C-alpha cells in the first residue's frame, strides 16, 4: 500500500524581479512504500529541499498535496522528523537536553526515568557517550549530526526526512556516519525520504532514487530502482557491476539529461 | 595578556593617584571650612559614615546604609515589575511582526521621555510619593528591555522555531525551552541597560519626593552644605551601579551561547 503519496505537487516562488512567480518544480508525483528508503537527487535549485519542507509541513505547496497514511499533510508533526543539513540543534542546550526535548515531546506519558533512559540509549547508539553535557558548539560537524540523527530516530517517527544530512560533514567522517545511519535504519525500518546531490550516498542507502531535472520548472524525470542486496558494503560495492551501471546512469543524467527542464517529462 | 593586565592596573592606579593628588593640592590652600572638600576630608567622612551605616536619628538623619537600602528596595520592586512587563510585551511583539509594527510608533514616542516626566501624573493619580518613585523606576526599566526583547525574539533563527513546530511543543514549553533561551542574550542586554537607567533615575526621583533614599540623602546634605557627604554619596552611588551591572554581566555570560 502507498504510505506516503506526493500528489502532483507544484511550488512557485515570488519572482526575484518582484512581479509574477517563478516555478521551482511542477507536477512532482511519486509514492513511497512503508519502510522504503527513497532518495531524491538533483542539481541545486531543483527544489528538492523545498519538496522535503513541504512534506515536513514547514512550507506549503502551490498546487497538489502530500498524503501520509491516508491523511493530508497541512502542518509539521511528530510523525515526520527532519534531520537538517545545518543540524538545527538548540545551541543553548546540551547534547542530552537536545535529544530529551524530542523524546519528551514524542512520549508525553513517559516518566522522567523512562525519558532519560531512552535519551541515554540513543546517545550510546550514535557513539556520543561522554559528550552528554557538551553543547553543540563544542562538537565537530559529524558529532553534531549524530545528535541530529539520534534526535530524529529517538522519536520513532513514521517518516524520516533527511535534508542533505551529510553535506556539511568532512568526507572521511561522512562515510562513517552513513554506515551508522544504515545500521540504525536497518534496525528501525523507518520510511525515509532523503535529499542529496551525492550520487554514491544515494546508491549506498536507497531502495529507489528519484531524479529531478534542473530548475526552474524542474520535473521528476525518473525513478531508479536500486537492486543491490543489503547489507551493502562500500568496499564491495565499488566492484559491483550493478553499482557501476547505476552510478554511470545517474551521473550521465545529471551531466547531460537534467538540463532539458520541463520538456523531458 | 597577563603582561597587559599588569600594565593596565599600573596606569589605572597612576591616573587615580594623579587625580587625587591634584585634587588635594587644589584644596589644600583654601581657608578651612570653605570651598570644596578635599579627598582627605572625604576619606574621613567616609570612614565615619561607614562605621555607623545603619543608625536612625529621625527622618533627616539616617545612616548611609539605610538610605542606600531604601533606594535599592525601590529599585528592586520597580525594576522587577518593569522588566516582567517589558519581557512579556516584548515576546508578544517579537512573535507577531504585524503587532510589532503597529505598536512600534508608540514605543518610539514614549522611549525618549525621561521617566521623571511621568512623576506629576503618578503623584496626581496615586497621591503617594513612595509609590510614584517606584513607578518612575518601572518606567525607566521598561523601554530598553522591551525594545531588546522584541528585537531578540523577532530575530530568532527560523531553524529553532521549525524544530519546535515539528516537535509540536505547546506554547508554554515553546516559550520556556526555545523562545526565551534563544532570545536570552538580547533580553539580558536590555535588562543591563535598564538597570543602569533605573539606578540613574532613582537618585533624581528621590530628590523630588524626599523622605528616604540616597537621592534624598544627597539633596539633604546639599541643604546642610555637607559637601563631603555629597561627594561620598556620589562614590557610593557609582560603586552600587558597578555592582548591579556586574551582577547582570554575570547573568549575561551564563545565558550566552555560541552557534
């Protein structure tokens, strides 16, 4: 059954010139099954982060809508947790307090001890034991995003929305955290919608990859199925012919095909 | 850094010594009992006053401790009330850009009014000089905190409010865990300006209302031509001002955060 339905969503922004509107993307339609990991890849400006915000309820679509397990999305909610590119941790709170804020909100019936135990478990899961009382400013980008992931996973949302979660993390750490994300997702099997422009990351993590043409007026060009067995290992994937085929296909699309804009359909 | 610090202290002490020396030199040749008192006379006065800070010989003769205590008491009541109103109003305005713009012209007109200008209205309405003085402090505590809070809340990063929205925090929890801590540095900066202007206003207000307080003390000593006491009171007012500011400076450091 279709779990998350993105139903012909169009987004216009007021034009930079001041009059009229510019279309960021139009008529984007796809569905995500429960437990599926779907990643959207496209150039900057194709509106993929905007679409993620619309699913999150933080922005409104110009036309079309998003339906999550039968209910139309109108506003933000606990069933859709976002992991932000810039982490968006509360800088005046410690690591522990940041996660606790989310756990408390997600499980209002829990006792203080239950909440604290849950927070501590997630801190351990993401390998931040010992940094509980540090503030985000004292952490590296990678550690901050571990907090962001723990905060999101700890609330057990129906859908995880990952907005270029590793873009601001150095390349070496990125791989490690991608592996951690994969491990956490394998255990929880949340439905995930991720946005990225890192092709390797998309193939490594996703069940399907949505390719967007370039904006303005971007469209969903293609949904690519990733038929690679899980668990996937970076070291083994490099030599896998299917991996190479996918990688070439997507890169070729990004280099050649995505510029065709709306005409591609 | 450490080297600099020693140098700063040395220059500071040197300047102080030069000032006090020049002052003493200027007054040493004037006939006794006339002209401005010198630093030695003020020091003697200070010693005498500080030995018995809390004596009470009736309405016109009280120790400096009692006078400062009376002023600080008014300050606390007026300042706490003014700050509470300013923060509540500031948060409301900061969260609503439309209301902010609608109310802002009135704030701009009222802000530059000396809090003492309200005194006649307060005296007329309340018919109580003590309460009127507290209201003057209330007025002088209001504007800097109000303006800073509204600005601080209005410029909270969208990301933090987005997280609060996703977590569907209720308005009270959102206020306590997100809005106030995010705007805290701006709010405390306002509180710090406010307490300075409130402490400035209290002296003038007490000169007008009489009775008790350090402002009244200064005016009373002027009427008695006790300039040594006036100079000592000036120093005392300055030192208390420093302490008040240092207290809020500490609060400001405790609530500061870096991204």
